[in-house]
């Protein structure tokens, strides 16, 4: 199987061209090739496929084989892949995901290759305003207790579920220990991505994330959007802000028609693997 390894702010996936390659069991393949010791290594597998409703379709599988509805960092890399490989000459694309169709604008560098992508991510859904797993009608935030500590969870959907809590020190926070327990709370029947946020200024947030199916990753695009939306709703930042993650920075803007995310898309390497 031919593959391309790419990352968006350090959130790395293995991309396979579904126009040319057939992956019979993508969940199993994702588990095999995501292994950083015995596989290619990555946060999961992304299939680039034909679509009847958009320019392209994306399916993404986490490192544990579970399929995700949407990935903001991966969709930017899909856009880079199809443009750099001359599968399209359009710099404005639509890509179908399980969370719906997303609109993208591509920005190229002097070499003609895509360097960053702006994605329309849709409107955020808050736990007290819209259906959010079984949390319809709940408060915003929802207080939960983990190891005798109360964490106010600001639950936001960006087509996939997120639980955001604000902390004093992101760098030293026990993301794995707390994230694992929050992720498996009964209120999240499909589990949840957990974001730990510190407000740096009225224009900047710092974030770490514990992702469903992958554990801690260097970045999470939907998580950055959800976290920014929560902070914007609370008046902690303005309608434009930067979200600083271990792997890089994403620019988030909340306009009348939804959230826009801008960030890098980077090629790591290409190769073949025997499955």
C-alpha cells in the first residue's frame, strides 16, 4: 500500500489515496500502521475518497481503529494532498466528512505547493443549546468530579464531541490521568475529546488535548475550534484568537456563519508498506 505521512501542527496521520488504493479493513490497518514502533507511526489513518456531494470525501480512523467524525488538522492535509498531487486545480474546495461538508481555501507558497489552509468548520453546538449526546438541557458548564476535584466542563460539538476545562498551568497538568477519566464518564456514551486550556491574553489561548482513540496529540483542530468557541462565549477572548498547541499555532475566527480555522499542512514523507 502506498502512503503519504503528513501532519497539521504535529497532529500526524497516514494518508492513503482511495482513488488508487483499496483498503479492505481500514480500522485494522489504522491500528497496524499507526504503531510508532512496529508500523509507520501516527495518530491514525486518513482515506481520501471520491464524493457524490463534494469535491472529495475524507474518512479518518484513530490509532485504536475507531472512526472519527471529523479532524480539523487532517482535513487541511487532505486539501494539500489533492492540490499538490494535481488531483484538482481548485484553491477553494469542499470536502465531505461524517460531520458534514466543510469548505476550504488553500494558500500556496513560492514553490506552488500548499502551505496552509483555511477551513470553515461550521457552527459550534453548546451543551445547553443543542443536542449533545445525552446532555440536552444541561448547563454550560457541567461540573464533574474527578479524584475529589471539581472540573467545570464546557461541552461543545464541532461535529464531534469536546469537553473543555480551564486550568492554571497547562504544561504541568496531568492530562493523561484526568483526561482518561473524563473521557469515559457515563454522560459521554461515545466518549469525548478533552481539552485543557489556559487563557494567556484576550487574543491567545494555550491548549493540550486528550483525544478519543489516540491519547494526547500535539494538536487537535476541532478541539482548538471548540475551545476557542467556549472562551469566546464566556468573553475570555475576542472573536479572533490564536490557539497555541505543543505542535504549533492555529488561528480561529468566529463569524456569523460559523467557525473558521487556519493552520499549516506539512508533508513528512512518502513510502510503501506491506500489510
